[in-house]
DNA sequence: CTGTTAGCGCCTTCAA
DNA sequence: TTGAAGGCGCTAACAG
């Protein structure tokens, strides 16, 4: 192969030489600083920079200024539309303040999560928004202590020394069940992916509590867990998990008149599977879920669901982070919970 | 407010002092280099680093090594599930080689796209994967010339000096129409968001061509364009655009027996709106679309669609980029097209 | 107003 | 096998 000449980008010194000024002047002319500089020089510098195609070296700036413009986003997966919406919200805030989003996907691996935290630390990231899969706040706190501004998203980690934004999943769970109870349902099943995440456990707890309040004993036989798999829908583990749960539901001839699904995607998997078996929603069985992803209202039937304000949560997280960065306030373990909203559509009906 | 003591992270020098060796030794001990170093020293250094909580300063490394481990992903929006899948594919490749993904959302703004390219250049990014909204390859070529490794995703920009990965949208369009023709449809409408992007125009061209081949004159009255809006579905512009197109379709009492939709989300918007007006799919009208997002198969009816191998495209883009980086091959304007696949489900039926 | 200069933290020759 | 030292590109303190 032909030898490749390494392309050397022009530096501030090249510009200085070309414009016949000092590097300091170039630096001042190019930065928006209000530092006094004559218009003539400024223009000469700007011109030289343009002719040479000069672009500042970000690494040098970071090193010198001891800071970067990066915000790290650590999430467990990017398959879930929730994160898409959250990213949207986050991006809308940070991009307008000239910051840059570094996306780190842990794939639900605690080890990776820790590595990513270390990476952000290494990079002098301005801050991190973390949807943690860790069960202990130890690692997070360690980085917070070392100065990494952090906001926890979609997860409430007891004892974490940082702002946490979530919704009260348990009361969301209650809300869903109460809606079904009001419609006269008494035999209510629960379909979910494995209850490994705190948020899922919370929803399930809310479900159990509310039934108990009503004098209905929660029943393990009504819990349908679909493994994360791609057996039924090759492109989506949650859809597929929903389908799996529904298959079990049918096999076991479950007589529930309603199913609470852990999220919209699982619900879609459940509904499409039930339909394939000739079971109608909501005539034969009511379905309620959580998230309210954009498609929920355009599904058939339009899905009754508890809105999870994903985009707003993302936006809020970014705002809290930005605030904590610019005011240099930290260590304020503020817990924020967004209130749920029941979106009644057409997948639930009276018994 | 209380004065905040600036937290200073330990440097390589601190570790050197603590371990009573030189900074050079520390550097060598910590890097995986095969440089000879006694086991005893190595362990001492590693221990010191751990006790001090040392983490290398990425900026300094980048400056010194004149390179970063960043891959930039420039996309026009993160609302479209296509990009979600593409990100998934990309991430799966680059994260396994220790690289980091920087997500840059242009919001369909050419100006922002150019700024982002400049930012990546500034940061000595290893490379960029770009889903461009530019209509000319000029800017891209400029950065390619300056050494930024680039792969164009989901867009074929004539004259661009870089690898381009896309599918042949025109033949995808043809494939869709041919399927409908085979089912006996002759009066076929087209529902889309504005035809601003090249990919959309291509699909539309394929649609027109195929009709002409069949002796059917394309008819402007059969083209339904839904503005990007949030009027019908507040959380999703494409869903909403589909709904809008369908409303027009109904208002104008269009008599087409089939609709080609520009993508699955638009199709969902169309279908749910048609249904709301009592029009059945596929009994009254057939719907075909493009993308095959995970939900397509779980919709009702399951959507007949042309699979757009988003994740594979992402993976391929990342692989091409990685390859071009490690082999330092560049300027090889390779055009790659992934073949479409018709997923026949239940939203299309004979006339 | 403009220039000189000293590092920011790290890696990597070169010398020992 | 280890250490000393220069410099990557930039900014900010200090001189002029």
C-alpha cells in the first residue's frame, strides 16, 4: 500500500506566524473572551485562521482548562423506547448549551457501568446522567465524592449522594390496579420481563398491595414472566417477552379478566399474541401497561397506560445537571418524583 | 454559598512520588505496553495508583497521542426508531473495541451538521458516521480531505469521497408497488412526510416508475403528504404526519385500494386513523410500508413492509469505519447497498 | 493593547 | 531495566 502522509492540522502557532502576531493574540481573537484586542488584529487573525483551515485542538483545550464539554449518558440498553425519549429530552437541553453527549450503553452489566463512570471521570466530563443497574450506591457515591456531577435517572438508589429523578413506580402500579378494580375486575394477572430491576419490583409491589387492600390475596399463579428472548419477535426482547408471557397465560388457561403489563412493549407482545389466539381486547380481557410510548395511542386497540414522562424526565435530568454544574452545587441528594398520569384509552373495559 | 474546595485528581506524578519511581515507569507500568519492567516495580506502581485513586487524564493522553477514542455519530433526529436500531448496531461494534460513541443530533439542520463535523475534527475523533441532511458532498469531502474518517449512513451522496452504506431505496419502492400490483391493485396512493430527504424521493421515484411500467400514469392526487406536526399524536411527528395524510385521504374521498407509506410509523398513523373512520385494513384497503421496525409484526394487522436492515447497516457502518481506521485506508469511496426484503404480513390483501 | 512564558498531564525518545 | 527531559497545543498570568 502506498505510504500515507500523516495529515498535520495547523496549530495556533501556524496561525500566529501567518498573521504575524503572537499565539496569545490568536487565542484571544478566537475565543469569545471580552479581552481587549484591536479590531484590525482580530480580523487579520480570523482571516489567517480561515485560510489555513485552523480548528482548535480540543484535547489541548481540555487539558489546559481542566474541563471538557461532555455530558455522559449511561444507560442499560438502547432498545427500550423509553431511553430514546429520554435522550431526546436530554439532548434538547444540553445541545443548546454547546455541550456534547457521550452515549454509554452498559447492556445491564454493572461492571461496564463502573468502567464507564471511570471513563467519564478520566475525561473530565462535566457530568453524568446515569440510569444505573447497580444495586448499591457505593460506586456512584465514590465518583460523586471525587467530583463527578451526577444525576440518577429512572432509578432511585437509596443512599446515593446525588439528585435522583424517577417516578413513584409503586404508586404507578397502584394506579393501574385501581383503574382495573373500578372497572370491576377482581382477577388480575401480571405480565412482565424478569423482575430484576428495582422499578419493575416496585410496580409489582404496588400491584400486590392494592389487591391486598381490596382483600384479594396476590397469587403467584397470576404472575407471568417472559424471559428476555427473541423467540417470538426476533427484533425485540420485550415484545418477545410479552408474547411468551401471553403464551403461558393461554397454556395455563388463566381465567384472569385483566392483565397488568410491565410496559407498553410487553403489552403489545401480549395483545398481539392474545389476538392470534382469538382472544379479544378489551372485550374478553382488559390490558393496562406503563410508559405511554408514542405508539400506544396508535395501537389497536389504543392502549390504556400509565404515562411515564420519559422526555420530561430526560429534560429535567439535564437541567438539574446543568444547574449543578454551573452553580457548582453538589452533594445535594435531591429526590424528585414525577407524578404519573393515567391515559385511559380503549384496551380496558368493564368486566 | 460555602466556598467549594476544588478537587484535584492525582496525576501520574503523584503516583510516581508515592511509589518512589519515575513518572516514566508509572506510565509504562500502567499502559499495557510490552516494555520491559520488573514485576516488583509494576506491582508497587499498580498498588500506589489504586490507593491514590489514580485515573489517567484522557485529555492529556489525547493531546500527547494526537488521537482520541471517539466515534462521532451524526444523525438528523433521534425520534425515528431506525436510528435507535442503527445506534444499537454501531454500539455493538465499537464498544467492544473500547471506543466511545459521541451522539450528535442535527435536528435536520445542515448548519448544525457542519458544526458537528467541525467539533469532531477538533476533538481528533477517530471517525464519524454521518446520516447527512446535506444535499452536496462538499462539506463532507472537505473533512474527509482533512483526515476525518467518515462513513455515510442511510444516505447516498453523489460525489462523496467516503464509504456510503444505504439500501437501494428506489428498488425498495419498486418492490412494494410490485407486491401491490400482484395482488391486483391498480389505484395505489402514496402517503409520506415531506419529500425533502433523498431517501424519500427515491422511494417515491420507484413507486412512480413501477406504475408507469404498468401503464399507469402517476397521479399527483394520489400523493398525500403529512407535514411533520404533532397535531394528532403529540409525541411523534411521523405518526402524526401519517394521521394527517390519512385525514386528507378521507376528506378527498380518495378511491385508491392501497397505500404505500414512506415508513412504518407513518403507516401506523395512517392505519389507526383509517380504522377510526371505520375503514378496515386490509379488507377495505391494503397498506404497505418500509423499515420493519420491531413493532411492525406485532401491530394489528401485522404490517406488510420492506425490511430496512437498520441494525445491520449500523453494524456495517461501524465495521467499515473501524477497518478504515486501523488500516488507515481512506478515500475509498465505496458504495454499499443492502438488499431489501419484503416481509409479507397481513396489512395487504388481494383487491 | 500585545507579547512572553510557564505549565496543564502524559508519553516516549534518549541516555544511563 | 530505569530515569530525565522535551514537547503535544493551548490559555492565562504577567510584562511590557
